[in-house]
């Protein structure tokens, strides 16, 4: 049996002297050199006592070495858990304990804090730094540059990706070899990637977007990546002329728009800008097109499914929508019982396809709650589909506000607020209210130099919204809390404003 994922992504490049990774300073790593590192790390994983099917947790800063460890794990049939670098030792303890990881790889700077975690969980702790030093690197040094790939079929577990856990304990989404490969194959075709591309990669690789979308697409296409440790406006501005494509979160685009050097000449060699992981404001779409001549392609995905929809490469890229279901993926908008709603009505998005995960690790009841017997996954996202088949995301089901018995969808109010002069962005939440159950609260960020009056804002949007939808309180703030992928953390806002209408 072949190794389904490794052979398709990495094995195809065996012996290739073509460039794979380009560092910010211009240093280049060929596919051959990268695969040699991956083989040494595969040997090191086995040397650390891990067998096929065992788990390795990685809380590492983004680097070529971290990526090579992941390639080595796939090659050795070992399941990997990439962990957000912002997680605290207490959070890491949950992931390592829940997954039963036998090895925790961390940066040297975190070793002391994570040693008790590894000890309590019965895992070994080893270090690997971005420069390739550390105890795990020492174990890999001198190992052979080849490793017989472990036989793994399409349904073999490849990775555990833990959800953000904003509404309870994080869940480990089980991603198979087929889940990851099928999605990458669809995206290469949908977004027209070829070996002639150069992908500017500034996303983290502990997340679906940076790892399973950006990296896997580049591997399948055989194109090099300019591999940045993180997004930095100055560095991205400098390197954009050397790239043809970029994938980012909305924050990338708003920060670049703040730089006067962003113009059509700077991006004349680019063919595609992709945005995801958080909603992109229609205003950002418009400004980007005005400044660069490019229309950003927005898509929709999540931890459990990778990518589900995309605006078309050729055709109408509609601001405010996430496009059409990708080939091979079924998407429907349903009521609570799972019955499709009528065209244009709001409901819960459900998806089915080869991209959909195999269930939650050690959570069979939660798996049965969210993964129907017919293969449809209940995403928890509220959306609607228009007459042309374009999908719009209204919000998360948990963000639905029920005030005085009426349903209020935050997105509708946010769009009304965001369209007002001087408003940069907004977030609408529901907070406890003694009379209405929940009250609508808007948290608004002004544009630079703008002065916003909450009462005036309320009056301006009154003509567009029914009385029960209008915010009972508008707060003006300097910024909104976000996670590392740019998503607004509405749970933190709800906590902050929960006392607003109490006594």
C-alpha cells in the first residue's frame, strides 16, 4: 500500500532541485533538501519511540523545520497536532492529555513552562527552534536522508486539529489522508495554480488556512512559497513584486491598504489574492479593487471541513458572499430539523463531501450531534443561498440574538453600521436584558480621525432596520478583540458587556 497523502504532496518531488521555500532574505530551499530534512525528522520521530498511529503535538514557531517535521510525521504514519503558539501551558495540557500524544515538540523558550505539562501527561518533551537547533534536531542529525514511507490508505488518520473552543472544551477534528488531499486537489484546479506560481505565505501553519490550504496547494502545484514567519507589512510590501499569489485574512488586506505604497504597479505581477478565516468587509473589497485593480477572491471553510465554497476564479466575485460550493461538495441551508429552507431564507449550513472530517477524537456523542448519518456535517454557521447559488454567511448559530421573541441576525445590523461614514468596522452581540431576554448591542470601531456619535449612528440606521433590530447600546472602541486568524471574538465582547442592563 502507498502512503496516500505523502506520495501525492511530497513524494512527487523526490530528487527535484526546484525551489520549494524562499526565506525573507532570499535564501532558497529545494524540494530535495526539504525532503531530506523530512526524512531525518521521520527517523527522529521513530527514534523518540513513536509508532504509526501515535500522536505528536507541536507548539512551534512557524519555520521550514516545523513544516519538515509535519512532512516527516505523514511519511512515518504518525498523527500530528499543530497547536496555536498563543496557547497557555494549561491549554496545551488539555490537548496533549486528550490526544494521548507521546511527544510534545516545543521551542526552547517554552521548554521550562511545558516540562510539567509533558510530565503530567506522560509525554516526552523535546525542543526544536526556528533555526533548526534543539534536542529534537540533535536526534535527527546524522540520520539517513531517506525513509521508507509508511503505508497509509485514504481513510488513515493524518492529523488532529483542535477547534478554538469558544463555547466549551476544544474538540479534536480527525482529518484523514483523503480529507486533506481531496480538498487540495479541488483548490488547485479552482484557483488555477501551476508550477509557474509563487505563493506569498504569511499565514501561521498551525491552522487549516496556512497548512492545509496554502501549503498543500503549493505542494500539489509544485510552486515555490515565499515563506514568512508572520505577516509584516514592510516585508510583504517588499516581496509582493516577487510573488504571483497571496492568501490572507482580512487584517492582511486592511493593513496593506493603510500603506500608501500599495498601488497597481506594486502588484502588477500578481494574479490572485485570496481571503478567508474571517469575513471581509464590502468596503475592503471596494478599496482593494480601486487601489490595485484586483478583486479579492473570498472563500469559506472551517477546521472540520477545510474549504467548502469559493467565489469563482473566472466570473463574478461577489462582495459579501463566499461564492459557490466547490466541485464535489454538497451544501444546503436547513432548519433545526435538517430540512432545507426556501431560497433566500436563513438557516444552518450543512455540508457533505470528501473534505468532511471523520468525527471528533474521543467524543462519539458530539460526533453524532454534528455529523449526520447521511454524511452531512452541521456547521453551526447561519447562512443563505441566493437565486444564483451564491452562499452568504450571516453568522454563527450561537451569535443569533433573540430579543422580545424576535430573531436578530448580527450581520444585517453590522452591514448597516459599516456602511455609515466614519465607521471602520462593527460587531453586534446580544447581552442579557431583564425585559427582552437579550438586548442588541453594537461595538463600533471608527476610521482613523473620525468622531462617531452613538446617538447619531442609531438615528442613521433607524430607517433601514425594524425597531427590534436597532441596538439598544452602541459602544465606540479603538479595536475589536480577535484570535490569531483575525476572527472577532464575540464571546469576549459578550462577557465584557453582559452587565450593561443589570440592575
